[in-house]
C-alpha cells in the first residue's frame, strides 16, 4: 500500500480527535466527507489503522507498570499473546532475539497489582525472570498526546480538530461502564447506535455517557497503525540510566525528539524508559549517537529492537 499526503493528514486528524466525524475532518482538510470515509476505510483495511478508546490512566489515578519478562525462545510469543488478551495491558512487544517481552500494565488498585505481579506471572511456565517497574511520570505518548511524527496538519488545523475538554466535569469511570469500555477498546469510532447495540443501553444513555467521559478526560482516543507503511521500519525499546537531578530535563528533551513515541520516568535500575521509531537502523544509530547519547545526564543506554508488536493499544481477540 502506498501512503500519500491525504492518508497522512487523515491519520493525523484521527490522532487529534479519534471520534471526529467525516464531515468535520473533511471541512478542516478541504475535502468531502465521502473522500475522508473512503480513505479511512482503506487505511483500516490495508494499513491496519484502528482508532481505540482507552481509559486515561493519568486522569484516573491508575498505576502504570512497565514489565520486562524473559522466557524460553519458544515460549515468549505464547506468553506475549496471553498478556495481550488482558484488558489492562498495552504495547505488548517481543524483543531481544525473541526471548524478552516488554509490556505496559494499568492497574486501578494495588490489589490488582499484587494479583498479576506476585501471583500470576511468577507461576507462568517457562518464564525465567520478571522485572516490574512503576511509571512515575509520563513525558511522551498515549494520554499525554500525539508525538512529533505527526506533522501533516498545520497548527490551525490541529486547533480546529482538538476536542473540547471540561476538566471540571465530575464524570469518572465506574464498574457499570465496563461494556462501553470494552466496545471502545475494540473500535473507538463506533457510532452511538452501534455502541447501544453492544452495551444494551438506550442510545441516549450511550451518547450522554460517552460525552461525559471524554469531556472529563476519563477516556481518550489513540490510533494504531503499521509504522512500516509510513516509512518507519526500526522500532527500538530503550532503558536509560540518568543522573537523578537530570531526569526531568532529559525527559523534557525527549519530548522534543520526533523519533520518540513514548517516554516515561520509572522506578528500578534504570530511571527512564523510551521507545524510538526510525526509518531504519542506520537512522537509529545516528539518533542514538548524535542526539540521545549527547543529552547531559545520560550515563548509560540499553536498547532492544522490537521484533514483533503483539498488541498496541486496543483489545486483542
């Protein structure tokens, strides 16, 4: 599939506002709503594009844990697939020659954390080691906002598409929202009629609840896509050891690097975790040696190319 300028603009628009209507996007891009709809369907079918609705762990006060698991080569993919089917995981990847799994887990309560980290994972067959580190500050990616790879739209277009937020809204997720969250985790662009059919709620209730949760920031949308089709063939996980007094400065610097799609401060033997996406490995080498490696305070960098993304953001069935 060839990705052209309009494909990039539609994708960028969906990253800004995943539930924006075709007419709204078309008006901003200067094309018809039918053209936007056709491009969206093509990107979904041929480029693996998917808009996903996710609970916002920052707004909701969830803990986010970064896991590194080492397994036997023939066990890594089955374990990664099992993790991907959990509703609380995102970005499940296999790295390091097929023996290491990296993933992110969101837990709304410490009891859930104990169940996964202290009981379930250690008993997993053929799992050699488990390393879990709590994310203590987000700099780039996910609920923090789009990364700098998205440059197809102008500042005016971004402002026109950006959804309104009402931070004062009291709406928060409850257990009763589970059917709605499950539906949006599979397709964040489901219509209110489709969401009503999947949840069994009246359409008026669905419309009101969706608007409340997005307005309050309890939910947000993000976009999954095959990065190779957009010219990014080298995805690399990075763990940085940074002088403690420089962690905030390095994290803020990474936020300005277009190669970085995720960055966060964590607990553990390294204190910054990041994901870089580059056109190829020579480009990653240049980025590592000329930009990241020269940041003041960076003492050590460990890197591992991503061999396979088992899960990005949405649910896996």
